[in-house]
C-alpha cells in the first residue's frame, strides 16, 4: 500500500479500511476493492422455509386453477354459469397473450 493511495484509510481501532467514495482505480489495490465488494451485504434474512413453502403454495394453487375449467365442464354436479365460465376462460387467455407480448 502506497502513501499516495487515498482510498485506504484507518478506522478508530487503527485497522485499514477501504473508502469507496475516494477510489482511484489506477492506483488502488485490486485485492482491496475485491475484498470490499465481497463483504457487501444482501437483503436475505434466512427465512428459507418460507421461500420453499411459497413455491409449493404457488404450485398447488396454480394447478388447481388450471384444472378448474376442465372440472367445471366435465363434472355435471358443479353448476357454473356459462358467463362465469366464459369470462374465466377468456381472462386466462388474455393473461397468456399479455405475458407473451411482455416477454
């Protein structure tokens, strides 16, 4: 570390710290910059169980709603008005077409 390197400073305990606001990429030590970038924080809070369970909830709900039109037309005991069925079918088709345009 050279004395002209102003991106390196010292904290209250006397340890060398990296100052990202005052970086000259021509004179800064690349190892110091990489160490600073690897030390960065992310927003993950450790709730892995909630994330995994959310995947299964999405899987089950989307499967049930995907098979709803098939069940509504083949099972005669399920009395769905024609207009409700057509609205749901065309709304689903519109969501698929809109997604295709966005992609």
